[in-house]
C-alpha cells in the first residue's frame, strides 16, 4: 500500500514537472516569436529608411543617374535623368538604347571592361533640345569577368560650353578690334620714318590718322575696362534720386555741338519724373544712346528724348531718331558685344561696338530693362526703364515736391 502511494506521488510529481516545463517552453517560444517579430520590424524599418535616404539623395541630385542590370536594362532612373532625356516610355526594364536612342552612349558602355571599368566623355546629345553632356560610366565586374551592374552619371555642360565659345569669340573680336587701329598707326609711322612723306600736307595727314587711331584704341580700352568692371559685378552703384527732365536737359546741352555737326535737331518731352539711379552711370547710358541716334540717324533729322511712368513704380525713357532704323534680326542682337549692323560705318564713326552692351549692363544693374523698336527706313527708338521715386529724403526738397506732383500727374495719364 505504501508503495502505491509512493508511485502515485512520483507520477503526480512527474506530471507537475512536465506541465511546468511545457509552460516554460511555451513562454520561451512566445518570447522568441516576439523578439523575432521585433527584429524583423526593425530590420524592415532600417531597410526602408536606407531606401528613403537613397531615393531622397537620387531625387535631389542635379545630375542624371541611370543604373543598369547585367543585361544592360534600366533598373533605376532618377528625376534629373527623366528631365534631361524626357523618355517616351518609363525607363525601368527597358534597354539603354530604347530609353536614350543614343548609339554613342551605347558604344561607350560596351567599351567598359574589367581592365577599364570607368570612362568619362563629353558627348553631344542631339536632343531635342541639343545638349552637351559629360557622361561618366562605371561598371562592376565579377572576378570571373562577368559584368554585374553599370552606373551612368550625366552632367549637363551645355552652358559651360556656350560660355567657353562666347569667351573665345570675345578674345578673337578684341584682338581684331585692337589690331585694326594698331596696324594703321604702324603703317603711317613707317611711312613717316622712311622719309617717303616729304610733303608737309601729307605728313600732317599721316599724323592726324595716327592721332585718330590712337584715340580709337584709347576708347576701345576704356570701353573694355568699363564692360569688364560691370560684368564682374564690382561696380557699386551710387543710387540717388535724379530729376529726369533736368538730367536730360543737361545731356542735350552737351550734345548740341555734335548734333549741329550733322544738322540734327535735339528735342525732349520729359515730364517731371524722379528716378532712382547712379547719375554717372545714367550719363553713360544716355550719352551712348544720344551719340548713336545722332551718328546713325538721318542727317538733318530729329532726335527726341521722352519719358513716361509705367505702372506705379517704373519710368520708361525713350530715345528716338528718324534715321534708317534697324532690320528685325539686328534689333535682337544690337546689345551683344561688338555686334554692328554696318561695320564700316561704325568704324568710320569711331564706334567701338561696345556702347550698347555697356548700356544693357548699366540698365540691368539698376534693375531695369532695355530694348529697341525699329522698322527699316523708319527710325529707331531705344527704350530703358528705371525705378520711379515718389518722394525721397535724399532728393533736393525743392525738386521732390514738384516731382511728386509730376508722378501723380503721370499716373492719371
Ligand atoms: P558702335 O560703337 O558701333 O556705335 P554700339 O554698341 O553703340 O556700337 O551699337 C551697335 C550697333 O547698333 C551700331 O554699330 C549700329 O550698327 C547699330 N545702331 C545703334 N544705334 C542705332 C540707331 N539709332 N540707328 C541705327 N542703328 C543703330
């Protein structure tokens, strides 16, 4: 009987141990499952964060990025790439040629090899629009030589190329412009030195030509320096309130002798407006426009300076002549450096071809616009805008009040 109880006790004990053990195992399994789920969630979160960071980085790059799989099909294309190439189909899964239709690029990618896994070239993409692209291509290779992924980076260098071309043209133009008066000076100096010009009248003519060409060189260098200063942004404008009618009056008085030499009548119809400008720079603008209007306008013709208020805060100034005017294509280009409609006429008049480029820079530095309207045979009108001033503390008090009423009168027109 005693043994029975002992056996029962042992059985019960074993059962209890088993239940405790089973419970413990179930608890451990649950803990493991929770830990594993937490770990998986963390892993997924980290992967998502890394993906978000990569996507954000690729989206923010101004360079176009293309990632190719081992079969050279597109795996990834960033927004800059899509903007650059504007592919007709969604790039992912397509071949490089389908997406870019650019054989030269395909050849470049094919050239990548384990011994030369990266290449950079500047290629002209036909567009539209046509663009110069600096393309860097790099491929990953398996140790057995198989190509894995390829990455292509596209950097748009069209603007850099354009600037380089403009710079080269400018240097060529400057050299040409400098060489012309210099060769005249040299020629006449040699004539005088050789003693060939024995006639005093001829000697005088030689010296006059030398002086004229030396002046031309001086003018050219002055204009080039002004332009360089303006373009570098180093010129600090001394802005102040300027009374436009008085300013124009003063300029017209200065230009009367020059106009009289061509029997040109100078007129002004400028209402009492006050503008915000640097007087020295404004003088350069008006001087260039008046000089051109007299030079290229009609002999015995009229040149008129007028102004009006545009909106509430701008003044538009116009310099009009009744000369031969400009053809439409020239109206687009006259503000370019060294652009001339009639090269011979400009040189004969002592022009440097830089006057209107200087005008454009000065007006733009003032925050204004400059343009020309013209029809062949019907004169030309050059316009520019400046900031209007209603009342300023710095303005001459006497001027200010009369000008303020002028501005209001202008607004009612
Ligand atoms: P330039 O020193 O030759 O006068 P500008 O830059 O002042 O240089 O002018 C550029 C060109 O624009 C001139 O060579 C001339 O052909 C043309 N041009 C300028 N003003 C006028 C005008 N009022 N009428 C006709 N052509 C003009």
